[in-house]
């Protein structure tokens, strides 16, 4: 093994260190004082449930099942010891200067061990491999426990992975070679700066740790993000309707209405000019309207799912007709916005309302039988806990929702920032997508409880008459209009095999397209980027696996595929529509005021 030049050792400057520690002490004292003041203002809280998510009970049941089969457990233990023995032998070979194949290697997309020292230094290679062996053993042992119901099994598996990810050697100073090297080179300045970052994040979260994912000062909504020109032409308590300024001489006669989710803000579809789906759709000749949902507080606690239908989608349809003179639209729904769109279409079908001519669904679940890892958080115990939290404030704190989503990709969205910000002492990198990801929204208590219980827990939306909106029992099978489904293969929020089941619920002609990548990157994939690929198949067998077996792969973005499809419902062309010259009064410049309301 080639000798490596030792890094220069920098001794800490005692004056600078003293100043830094003084700042840290003052900031810590202020944080503690503020925390105690808030506790006093809240009064004596009742004894909290030490395990509101029911994790301990799930692991207790798993342990009991595991111990019921000691022979299987012993076999797993022996396998682990054999792996460790092999690792010891091969590590010894390397220490003696011989070549030795690794016993286990990280997954190709595992960025925790990208530093060359994890491979080149025998000690750190041993630490890395021993961790990977233990992680594999722990997860496989838990996965192979028999007798657990599906929900308990998923919960145990999910939280085992959380523990395994948290215990990675990359997350600790003494077992991360990059952190050790940086500490030596900077005389410990990285750890001092990391502590300052930690305290700043605690202060930003008012006592709760809100890990900074990006430079929040680098972006401002309406200035360098969400900047496609347009006007707010209508609003209700729940949404502002934005009409975008045309860029073509003529436009499709039939307008395009986009219904984004209200779990996150709409501008995921309008981040920057180069990756804005909104701008691209405008450039294709669509008159684009987007619903920008309000970030609700306790005043909107009683707003229901059907309120989002009446004051959102249906109110927007009325406004678009008044603004353009057109009686119908093409519509897009994204994630929860798609769930609302599908529900609204079933309501409209019952009412004989045909103002939506075609519907497109981005990563939308309508059948929640296979809800993926989000189902881990949906059981009676956890729903009661969530509802208790919402009843106190009138809404679910957006930060708690964001934490749930981040846990699904903990290494990328939690621990990588712990290492970067707190151990290496680096400032977060400015990144528009992570700024959006951190721009959380609240959920009104009544709406969110209805959504979680009736759709995630009971899966009633797929049942004819299972859900009633506006006094009307709805049935998705009555929806007969042309439909385009866009799902993403690596989606951890709306698994594509779950979204595919929506194709079996509607009665009209359906096109299903599967994009590579995940819930965001697979959707926000402009053609100019020349990234990823997508799959199409004109047939719609009942099983998603059968659909994929017969699918054809096409390189690049799915956006042009959708445009070719939706162009068939354009209803001709008309001169471009200036939003300032419509029938509705302009209330504000895009992106409007609702989207600018931040929690933190």
C-alpha cells in the first residue's frame, strides 16, 4: 500500500477559539432561556405517551416471534460470525501487504463511503465492512421473522433501517476519515463551526432541531425561484388562481388547469426557467392556470377535503370560464392534488358536470392498498396521536410532515447534512429543490384526518360510494374522460405499482407512462436536460408487472409524450390570452401572496 503524505496539523488559534466558544455559550444560554419560557407559557403539560408511534410494541412483538424459533436465530448468528471471521482474515491479509477481496461492498448509490480512505486505509475499510455486515444481518434477521402481520412487519423493518442508518460510522467524528482529516487540517475549527450550525438550526426551529439543507438566504420566491410571469386573477380562502402570461402568438383554445398538492407548494413545477414545467407548458401554447394553495393556520382548522374541492377545483373552473369564456379545460393533478382531481371528477360525473375534458395525474394514488412506506405511519395508535396534535393547534405542523418524508431517505435527507453541517462544519450548498423541500406547509385538522382515515387507512376512495363529498356518494368508475397517468419508478411516496392501480378504476381511455427516477426528479425532468427515460405500453393488464414486461423504453423526458397526447384535446387555437385583459380583476403579480407564507 502506497504511503500517504500526512496532512499538515494546524493548532487552534486560542483567541479565535475563545471568541467562538463565548458566542456558543451566549447562544446556548439564550436557547435554553427561550425554551424554558415557552414551557412555562404552555403550562404544565399532561404526561406524554413515551411511545406515541407504537414502535416499542412492534419491536416487542417481533422479539417474541424471533425467540420462538431459537434455531433460526442461532443460524443467523452463526452466519454473522462466519462473515466476521472472513473479514478478520482478509483484513489480516491486507495488513501483511497482500491483496484481499472485500467481504461486502456498499451499494453503488451509497454516498456515505465515497471518500477514498474507506477503501485505501485498512482500518477504515474494516470499520466500513463490519458496519455493512452488521447492518445486513440486522435487517435480514428482522425481515425473516415469521408470524408478524404485514403492518407490524413494515414498521419493524422501517425503524430498523432508521437505527441502522443512524449508527453508520460516517456519522461519527472518530470513525469518519474525512471528518478526522478535516479536524486535523483545521485545528478543530470544523467542529466549532459545526456546533455553531447546530445551535443556529435549534434556534431556527425554536428548540427543535431543523437541519438546514440549503442556504435559505440564496432564494426568494418570486425573485429567483417561481418567476414565470403571470397574474393572480382570483382567490378564495384556500387558493389563489394564477394565470400565466403567454409566450406564443396563438394558444390552445382549451385552457390547462394544474392542481398541485397542498402538502407542498406548487412551485416545484416552477423552480427555475430551465426546469419549470409551467414555463415549458406555456411555451407549448397552453393558457396555464395553477392553483396556489394557502399555507393554513388555526383559522382554517375546520376546512375539509370537500372544501378543497368546492373552494379549490370547482371555484377555479368557474373563474377560468369567466376569465377566458371557455366552458371546459384540460386538467393536471399532482400527488394529493391528483387525488383531489380524481375525487372531484367523480363528484362532477354524478352532477352531470363535464367541464374537464381530459385529466392527467402526476404520481397520484387513488387505490391506497399498497401505499408504500407512508403506510408505516397509518394505524389507529398513530392516527390518534396525529389527531391529538392537530386538535391542539388546528393543523398538522408542516415540519412534522417534512420529517416523515425525509425519514424515507434518511441517508440523503438527514445524515448527509449532519455530516456536512455539523461534523465538517461546511455551509449548506444553495439548491433550489432543497429550498422547496424545506418550505413546508401545514395541514388543516379536519381535512387531514379525513384524508388519512378514509383513503390511507380504510382505502374507501376505490370503493363505489365509499366516500361522500358535498352530500354525493362518489364512484371513480363513472369517470369516462381520457386520462394520462404519469408515475415514477423509484417513487418512495407514491409507489408506481400503487399508482398503476388507478388505471383499473376509471372507465375512459387511459394512457399510462412510467418515468425513471423518483417522486420529484422523475416529474420535473425537462427535455433539454436529456436525462433518464420513460416506458410506455398501449395495453393495460391488471397487474403492473405484466404492464412493465410489455413496455417500451424511450430515452429522455416524458414531457413531449404528454404534449403529443394533450394536444389532441386542444380544441383548436385562438389568439394568445393576456391575463391582464381578461374578465377578472388582477389581484397580484405571480406568484402571489399565499405561496410566500413560510413556517420557518
